[in-house]
C-alpha cells in the first residue's frame, strides 16, 4: 500500500511535466490552434443545422416540417410551437383534433384517474395530480411473470390505485397494444369496463373493482 502511494506521488509530477512539454511543443503553434478552432466551428454549425434545425434524428428524419401545424390549436400554452410527430407525419391536424377530443373527454370525466401516454404534457394540461407509476408498460420496462419482481411490481401498482382511489385508467397513443402488463392484469379482473373513444384514447373504468 505504501509503495503504491509512493509510486503515485512520483508519477503525478512526471505526468504533469510531460503534459506541459506536450502542450508547449504542439499547441504553441498558432496554425494548429487555428486548425482546431476551424474544426470546432465547422462541427458546431454542421450539427446545429442537422439536429436542431432540420431535426435529423430518430423518427423525424423523413418528416416534412412544412406540414407542421400551430401547436396552440391543441392548447394555448403551446403557442409559438409547431406540431408534427412520426405517428401522423402527413396528417398532423388529424392528430391534434384527436388529442383535443381526448382532452375534452378527460376534462368531463369525474373521479381520480391515471393517464398513461407518451404525450407527457397531458396531465399538466388537465391539472391531473396522479402520475402513472411507470412511463412505459412494455416487456422491457415491466418484469414478466417469470421475473421474481413481477408480483412486487404488481402489488406496488395496485397499492397506488387503492391509496389514491383511482377510478379510471386512460391510455393515449398508438402503442397501447404493447402494454402486456395490463392485458394480464385485466384478464384477471372481469369488473373492468373498456371504452374506445377514438383511435388514440382508450379508457378502462375500474370504479367497481375491489382489488
């Protein structure tokens, strides 16, 4: 242990000396500094235009942003933003109208509810105080029945429902069919009533269930 400490004690100043010498030798030359600065400036401009301006990343790589709609049509708090998503890349206004319909349904629904969706602003937009215990419910985010933590997660979810007296579960989005946890959960409880309001909004009424 003492030998290791002594070795480190001697290596640190030696390393610092070599770093200093390297800096003097290579970075004292103005042309090299200018060359590096040019690379930095070029890279910054290139990737700003590609990713910040043209959104060339993930699912938006082939989207025509000229079709984007005014996001304030969905909610005035989104004023100044343009709306277009991969799911409705050619019909953004249709998606906005579906979400407006979903917002109206949820606004009129009395009783505590959990909103499960990739549209993360929905709970805030509706002043809904109960967040979903999970953001995703696919097979990568939820332990399956063979996993030793499956029952622990299931009990955690049910306890949240009981404690907060949740009456409704709302799913907003196109990936509802991938939520296998709920398929198993619902199959075990015949009291659950489902309502499909539109192609994005699905409701599960659990108000009569005794978990």
